[in-house]
């Protein structure tokens, strides 16, 4: 039996304990109160299974038990059960032990009060929200001390900090900083226990410890070198070499995501394999024995993890490499699947909250897909193609096939260009990684030599960027897919059937093979046919990567904002049908955040279109019982509803890539605000592609008061003009915003004279491009080149390739 056949025949036994551990960690992290009880039951079950297995093996000499090998089968199954129960007990006990320290009761009692805290940075800061404007940053940290008048807690709480960016300094791993901000607690199962929103620049208290200082210096050296390289290749090089994506702009990030190439900028098993091979080869060339080769390779792996920071994918890859090295040194070679399963169990027992991280999940699934499916898929394709070409196609196909069920949770779509994009870009990743890493190591020794090597690494990095850009621009490259659990099930079923055919096809009868193949083909035809029939026509002429949509709902407001797979909606227009048509046309089936700025009919009349679709809702000040009914309707349909006030903030999307939002108005401290237009909820969104300010129906006086209460910071990219472009506008606010695009949501022949010439001239005079729903219908804004926006409008029927506006 060959290596691959052996792996195929034993893979369930290797992966079952890892899968049980993962599922148990994910469930118990979300329900930590049940962790101790689950651990106790698991350990008792493991003991019983082990005792029964030993008993059966001791009775193995009995003729009745020996018949047909039943005793051995039962003993094996019981031992597997004991292993699963034991690992489940370990991970749930770890949850029970660590959960109280992650969300201490003394801190949760503060709610969203502002606190002063000291944090130790655990991941280098990266741009957040409007990354290219550099207005804010985010970084992972451990909250080690919190005070609210007095010291309340000294512990280690994992948090994600959002703070203003400073031009001359940025938090680095190991540094200690003092911050003042508001805590927002996440659900118990989130990897980060809380988010911290900081308004004032943080203060650095301690530099990186000497043991870590060398890695910070090396990373900074490579980033400085790459900063002098032109174009997207310079942005990508640090990510390809050491996983640092802090310099990758919004546009390049979008290309990489839309072409399924984002994984190339995440350190993975390929990087670790290169390190092990280089060090082992160098030691062997110098005459070193096996023990010395293994020791040096392990030391190099440890140093590499410190250099690139211990991200989930890095931990998984390094631990797998370490297990393979150690077991090989003891003369017991460890196959890839066994190393993967062992690494998953060890990592989850150490940190059960990894179970809910997409980065960890995608890393494990991609690795498992490569180990399980790439060989059989290569054999299948080799019937029609040369084997090397078949292998080149099989590797990205296997990884994408394994990851697809989780990918649709992140973004409900199927990336049709993922496999060919990886086929073209994949060969360039290895040389760019090697050369970038070499430049990183050479930077402290010789800057000219390091720059020469960096230039060589820039060439394949630029090729990867070019491939990503081309595939991101293909019409209908992203086919919409049902979202949520339904979408996962619909993509998982054909995925599992394909895997069964690849792994067990030879063992199945011809009838079963035909039946499975027919089911796979029919399910894909039916599901894709429905999806394509509904969405492909739209995708062909509408930009699939839109981030802002002003729906044409007549004389009213309804503006959609999208970050990744999450969507916010500000107001719902006067009538459900136009809004429902807009949502259906754009494929929006879930509203993560609904903002109802105030209770005029042209802002809340279309509520029926979104009832049952909303997760969270912010509403304006209530004036009468009819207003309160709107909140009750949303609550009864499952939404979490609260009244908005200045200072409320949160994220649209997941903690790592989400867009910060903040309510700026109404401000109770301003006083004298009556419900109505001047109490409109004003909210700012810092999307990856644009900063957006939505002014509701705020009048000029209230706009001036808003400006007096808040420092708006960086120029706003897009403003939703207040009150459909009425004459009641603040010139001071318009000029302070300096928006690139001014959206006017207004109906034709509205009888109010909206939009007024004075409002249009005011915003045009600030340099804004005016976009009106009465003239253009529904308007979509998508990221364009050089920070501009590509514009599609319903009545123009095509996206303007040159775009409008631009970052300033």
C-alpha cells in the first residue's frame, strides 16, 4: 500500500479526536457555564471507554470474541472513543479555567464606561477602517490593568483596540501602552473578550523587551525597504515574506480577497517548510548529524514564529513542522494528517478560543484539503492532462474545496476565479517569500544588498498583484450564494460527496459512484442555475464589490453600507416595495445593523421590508407611542434594539476586518434637543473603502452644534446630504467635511423643491461630486483606482471606469 492509500485508509481515525476537540471548544467557549460539567462527563466517559477496551483485549483469546475479529474492532472503537472524550475533557477544562479571567465581573459591571487601562501589545498595529487615510489603527493586546477612579483589575484580558493613528509611532508587539477609552464586551465565544474604542492617542509606557526587540527591528527594516518599492508589489512583499499586511492598501486588499489570493499574505506551512529545509540543508552541508539538524531547525522555527508573530496559521504550521521533525528524529515518521490532528488538539487545549477564529479554521481546512484531496484529484486530472499540470491545478482546487463551507460564512458567494488565479499566482509565491525573508535578514547587515534582494522579490510580488487585479475585475467572478446556515449546508453537501468520490471512489460499486456523481452534478446545476439566474444578470452589469448603495426609494432615505459580508442600512424609505426591490436586486438578505435616524414616514415607512432581517437596530429619540411601536416590531422579530446617543460605537463585521462606526448625534450633553429632524441620529462609518457620514434630516443649526461637539478628524469621503438637499444646510460643516462625494437621496417631483440649488452649490463648491437618486435611480459606489470610486447608477446602466472623488 502506498503512502497516499495508507493516508486515505486511516484518515478518519486521525481526524475524529481533532474534530471533536474543535467542536467541543467552539460550543463551550460560547457557553462557558457548562464547561466544568462537560469536562467531568468527558473524563468519566474516557475512563469507561478505556476500561472496556482493556477488558475486551484481555478476553481476546475467547473463541466467541475472536470470531471475525469483532473483539479487535470493538476495542479499537472504544480506544478512539476514549481518545475523543479525553481531548474533549481537556479542552473544556481549559475553557472552564480561563473563562472567568477573560471577562471579569468587576469590569463587565462598568458597561461601556470610559476607563484608563494599560495594555501589552500582542500584534503589530494595522490600519483600521479608512486604511489609506491612516485615520485610525487597530491592534490586538492583553489588558493587564484597568482603572475607573481606582484600580479595578490586574489580569490578562485579550482585547482589540481601535485608536487614532500617530504618524511617528505605532504600537508594536511587546510594548506596553496606556489607553483611555470605552469597553464593549463581545460574546463569550469571541477570540477577543472585548473591543476598546480610544478617542485620544495612546501613550507608550515601555518599549518591546530585549528578547523580542530584534524581531521588531527586522520587521521594521523590511517594511522600510518595501516602502521604497513601487506599486502593489512593494505593498505585498512584507505580507508574502513575514505576513505583515500593515502596508497593503484597501485597493490591493480588495483584489486579493476577490481573487481568493489573500492566503498568500498569511504565513503558512509553506513558509515553515522552507525554513526547515534551508536550515537542515545548511547544517547537513557543514557535516552536522541528525540531532543537530533537528535542534537547529526547531530553533529556527521558534525564531521565525517570533519574527512573524504567532498568528493562528503560524502556530498551526510551526507546530506541525515541529511534530514531524521530533517524531522523525525518534525514528517514528509522522504523516501529515496525524501532525495536523495533533497540532489542532494541542493548540485548542492551550487556547480554546482559537476554535472560533476564521484564520485558524481556514488554515486547518486548507491544510487538510491539501493532504487529503490533492493526491486523488491529481490522479483524476492526470487522466487527461500531464501529471505536473494536473498537480498544479489540483493543489489550489483541493484547498478551495475544503475551505468553501467556511468561506461562505465570511462572504456568501462562490469565487469562480479562485482556482485559475491561484494556478497563475501560486508559483510566484515561493520566490517572493524566500527573497523577501532574505532581504529582511540582510537589512541590519547591508542596506544596499538588502535592497537589491528586495527588488528581486518585488518582481514575483508584482506578478501576484497583477493576477489578483485581473481576476478581481472579471465580470461575475463572484457569484452570490445563500448566506447563513442554509448556504453552508448547500455548499457542504456537494463538497462532501466530491470528497467521498475522490477518497473512496474505488471502493464503491459502479452504481454508487454513478449515483453520487449524478447528485453532485444535479445539485450544482440546480443551485448554481438558481443563483446565476437570479444574480448573474445583475452581477454582469452592477459592480459586485460595491460598498455604498443609495437605494432609489422615492422621497426618502435608504442607504446601504457593506464591509466584507456584513451590511448596515440607514433608514428604510417611505414604502416597503422600493426598498425590498433594492435589497433583492443587490442580494442583501441580512441586515447586521439598522439605523433609523428619526420617525418621519420618509425614513421609517418601509420598515416592513426588513422586519425579520435585522440583527441590531439603533433608533432615534422617541416622541410618541407610535414611535415606540417601531422598536417593539423589531424586537418581536428578533432584533436587539436600543436608542442611539452620541458616543455609541461598534463594528460592522468581524473584529479583525470590521468597519468601525460611531454615533455623533444626538448628544444629550448638548441639551435642548427635541425629537424630530434636529434629533436625527448622525452616524459615521469608517469602511475599508471610504469614510461615510450620514446626516439624517439635521438642520443647519443642529449641524453647527454637531461640529462644535465633535472633531471629525480626517476628511469624509462620502456624505449623505441632510434632509434630501433642503436649503437648511451648514456651510461650516460642509466645508469641514470636504467630502469627495455628496449623495442626495430624493424623489422626483417631490413638491418640496428638493434638492435646492443652494445645497447643491454649497457641496459642489467644496469639491464634492453630486450624485442624486432622482436623476440616477439607485446608485452604487465601489472602490476604484488611486482611491477614487467607481459609480454605477440604475439609469446609466454601467459602472464608470474612471470613477469620481478620491481620497485626500
